[in-house]
């Protein structure tokens, strides 16, 4: 079951006595905005707190420029946060880059030696700050981060891909979209469970009716028929586990009840959602973890016999008794 925006609307309206005259003039767009706000404020904190690697974006590469110390965080990082960061040198050797505090700058940048190969980083507002200042080019930062879910839209506000040619970057939609132009950044969303963003913020080189052309280099081979084309940061499918539908629908219903001043219904709905033992949010957290049963996490460092440091495999340490 794919959680489309239309399905969220149907579920939200079905669970409550939605006034037939709709005196508050709640449109479908309003209800989907409620759903998005509730997803970000209630569902996402639960999913991220479980530490089960949901919604991690594909690795993002930042090219390091010699003499440039500050690099912008990915603009669509959830909570403006990173998952991890690696330094990749000119020989493509990948090294974990530890995080430090601004108070420790002097340890990495003594007054007589402020430039060199990055050894650590810290976060300053929306910037990754490297220590020391890089003195080499042809190197990169490999960043992983939790991707902020896209704004929920209705299916007919996106285009369903009928065909996609990776060699030319040409896609044909089921119907033309007036919102897509050569001046608009677009996302391509997977039509399969999980509904990941396959292509992020790519801009068409030409638009002719239902035929949209992108630079082949930005397109790739993973775009297939039935995927969705929409404006950047929008999606006709909700990018959370399908099992979260009931909780999201109830949270959306509560916002509708609040807006129409149905305080009695809102009180009941809040208990259904937030009850410490039987609430939908509590049950959702129990359902989503662990993602892999029967596989313990490996030990860190030398306690893991597969760990390699200085060309030596780690070992299980001796324990005195």
C-alpha cells in the first residue's frame, strides 16, 4: 500500500464527522498541510529517535576548495542535522572525520600552522567548518544526512512517468503539468514502498506538453515508469513507513477537529493518539524497532575482530578475572 496524498485525505475525512457545509472552508490543500505539519512534528521525531536509519539521503558530495574552510550543510537536511561525515582524499581513500567543538580550534590550528589536511570539523550555524583550513583541492567531503520529508500533494498535482530514457534524459508523463517549466527545480519520487527521492532538485532543459527533458548526466538509470515527477520538495506520496498511516490520519483528524471547534471529539482523538500505553504513537514506535531482528550490532574498535586499524585486524581483548 502506497501512502498517497489522496489516501491521507480519505483516511482523515473518514474517521470523523466532517461537516457537510464545511463552514471553516477547509480545502484539501489545507488538510494536506495539516497532515504535513503533523508528520513533521509528531511522526518524524518518533522515527528519528529510534535510530533505525529511516529517511537517510544518498551520500552528498561536497568538493573541497583549497583555502576554503566553511561548507554549507545540505539544504534539505531534517533538523539541519548530519548523520555522518567522511573526508575523501585525492587517492579516493575515505577517512572518518571526527567532530569537535569550537573551543578546540587551537588544537588543530596553532598560530604557526593554520592550514593542512582536515583532521576534524565542527558545526557553526548552517556550516561545516574544517580544521585546519584545507590546503589541497581534488578532495571531497562525503556527507550523509536525514532527509526532510517532502510537502504532501495530491496525485493529480504531480506527473506519473510513462517512459524514461536514461541515455537522453527524456521522460514522458501521463499528462502535461503546467507547473513544470525550464525555470523550476523538480524531484523524481519512487513509486515503490519507501518512496525515496530518486532525483533531487533537477531542472528541465526543455518542456513540451507531457514530454520533459533533463540533462542526461543528471538523470541516471534508476528512473522508471510509474515514478512521479513533481516540483522540488513536493511529493504525491508520504515518505514514511506505511504502518504510520493510522497515526498520521488520527493526528490530521485532530487538527481538523481543533479547527472546527469540536473540543469533545478532539479530547477523544488526543487520547487515541497520545495515550502512554495504548496510544497510536506509542504503538508505532514499538512496531518500527528493531528493523533487523536476530542481528546484534557489532562491537566497536578492537573488540571487533573485523575492525582494521593500522593494517592490523582487531581482536577480542583479554579480560582479567
